[in-house]
């Protein structure tokens, strides 16, 4: 179990962080990512079927309020000039893209299951949003390198996910019970990424992180 490769920074120094009846969780000793041991990953079809259980209704006021946790600080970071954005991992109900379009920005969406249009990954963007998706990434290094290539200079990357608690609390943490949640970040992980890739970093809330690429 020890020395599994970290799927974010490729470090081989990883240790068991927590274990429950369903899965084992490892922690990278360099970037602090906590990730599910590879033998517990779902198949792509099992993953897709689980997502279809989510209620992502575009007319749901509660869902809009939830997404506004990211939309509000992102819109502040973007300023008043209309910009081109990509909502990455939009799911079956791309409400965040709709909200950002309503705010005056031009949006594209991408999702491996529900909006798999390769053409949108062939251009650069002023900003990328990723709401409650990064915790589903099997190999987040892949998406991370893609994001950096898709962002224009001075571009903004806004992420919403739950940062994991200390090991004692992690054992009872509700967020890890979702079988599709397999990569768990901390503020320390995001700080490591910011330092590694020369990005400005801000935490508007505990669940939202905003990076800005160098100009």
C-alpha cells in the first residue's frame, strides 16, 4: 500500500492516511493530496450511472445558490469586461455556465460524460471554472496540465471542492462516502500547486480557491 505514486505530483512517498470498510486512502508526503487506492476505483460506466443520480436541475434555486459560492468570487476576480470561459466538468445540468453567461461572459462547457466535445479543448480561455468535479479526477495531474495549457496569460482558474479535515475527522467525513470522490485536496495542496507553477492564490471561502496565471 505504501509508495503508491501520487496521481497529482507523481511522488512515490505516500502513506496510508485512513481506511474504512469500503476503501483505503493514501496521502502524498510532498503535495499532501489524499487519494483512494487504485484498486477501489469504479469503472467509467459505474461512475456515469452514479452521476445520473444527481439532481442538477437548471431551475433549482437551491442549486443556483450553491453554485453562487464559486460564481460570486469568480465574477469579482474577472472584473467588468466580458471574457471567454470554460466550465470544466459541467455535469448533466450546466447551470454555472448559464449563470456566468447571464453575467455577460461567453461560455463553453466540457464534461467527459455529458459534454465531451474535444473542440472546446483546442482553444484558450480567460478563465476556467471547476465546481465539485476535481474530487472525481483519477489522475488530477492530467487535468491540471490541461488547464494550464488552456488558460491565457493572467487567466483565472476557480475551483470549488471540500478540503479534507485531519485524519481523525476524515474517518467520519461525509464527503469521502461518495464512491466517485477519489481525490481530496487541502489548502496545503493548493499552495503547493501555486508555488510549483508560479500562480497567484486566494481562498475566498474554505471551499473555493482561485488561481491566477502569470501575465
